[in-house]
C-alpha cells in the first residue's frame, strides 16, 4: 500500500522518463502492493508470526534493500553535506519529521497486517485504503483550513456510506469483523497523520526527498518494532520454514523494495490525482486474490460497500484537483500496507 509522501500535482519537465512509462511504473507498484495482504496472511498462517513480527521483518529487510538502492543512486554523484549550527538540547534538523513519519508509517503497516488477520484481506485492504484519503480530507479541513468544496463533502459522505454498508450489511458469516475493521481504520489514521504532516512541511518549504524519507522511516520502524516483535515472537514456529522464508523474501523484495523504487520513479512524471486513481489497483488486486485464489467470501453487501467506498475515493481525488489546481497534494505510496 502506498506511503504518504508529498508530490506536486504538475508533471516534471526535467526527468528523462516518459509519462507512459511512469504510468506503467505506478500501476505495477500498485498491483504489487495488492499482493501484500495475501502474502502476509500466508506467512502468518504458515509461520505463526504475528502482525508486529511480520512488519518488523518486512521493514528491516526492506530497509537493507532500499539502502542498497540508495547506494547505487549515489554512485558517481558528488554529495556535499552541510550542517547548520544548533543550540544545545534541541533536536537535529529533520528529527521530528523522521520520528513522526516513521512512527506513523509503522502504525500504518502493523495495523494493516492486524486488519488482514482480523477481518480478511479484501475487507481489511479496502477499508484501510478507502478510509485513508477520507481521513486526510477531514484532517486537512479541521487542522489546516483546507476547503473540501461541495464535491469533496459528497465524496466524504459517500465513503461513510460505503463503510456503513460494509458493516451493517454483514450477514453473520464473519466476512466483516468489527475488530479487523477497527484495526483497518487505525491503519488509515496512521496514513492520514503522515500525509497531513507532510503537507504541513510542504507548505513551510521543509519537504524532504520522498525516497530519503522512506529510508529514514524504515529505520525508525525497525528500531521501534524490535522489542515488541521479540515479545510477540520474532521467529517463525513451523516446520514449513522454507515456505515462510520465500514468502517473506517476496514480501521484502517485490511489494516493498521493487514497488517503492518503481513508484518513486513514476511519481516524478505522473500527476498526483492520476496516481491516486491508479493506486486503487491495490485494493482491487487484493480483493481479487482473496476471493479467486484464497477462497474468501465477498457478500453482496461487501461488494456494494467496496464499490461505493472506492468510487468515493475517485470522486475525492477529482474534487481535490478542481479545488486546488496545481497545489501540492499528499499521496500515499502504501504498499500496503
């Protein structure tokens, strides 16, 4: 699922990547993130790992690969580091940004895996990714004075309607479980905090490179999760260790390191609203895998609520574009969580 990162709504004119290739990169990244929930579910089932331990291994492994990618990016490039003097006892420049973003993304991922474990891949993914931009829109209105406009208000109302249909239309089969939905909403809240914070920094002219932000956030997540993962159970308890290892390896490489690399490359040339719509491939992919390959049941109410929720996200993206023009928008690159 996408991470919340600042991005201009105007395409870049300085990159050599064609727009068509950028669209493909974003689409592949979103589809890859759509496999995160299914892979996590299989790892937790086969290996006995909990959401916290699994997030730790994903974050730690992804960090190592992203550091390798950063080393390749820096090769041959001159780098000058300048440190501004600061008073004793104050945080280093950017420390607050690293902590807020890192902890927010950690909550986002842990709660998402918990939602998948609690209410299934399809519902957990759809609620997380559907509620996240809605919470961002509401938070922007309450804390940053951003206008929603008539279209935005209707989109938010549509999202609440979709979520209500999901919850109230449950037929007792366990397809939608309140605890899992609550964790999905917590995951969405983590997303919203990071996005709104990134927007506030952008408005102050303090935005950082999104790739660097992600790497530093993975550092915070790895350190913060280690003690909790150790308590939960850090090592898989299974005779299917080979299966657990290759599934975890896939989780670390494809929907984490590879997907983030493609997403950042495409993010340079693709408009923010277009990115928001394309990344809806993630919940669609997740739902398709859950229903077609893993046997999850998608009831009529669940399907209807999902459709309304995703349509509301599209409407919200369109309303945001019309209301802000070329203003900077917050975009999540979740990889799933």
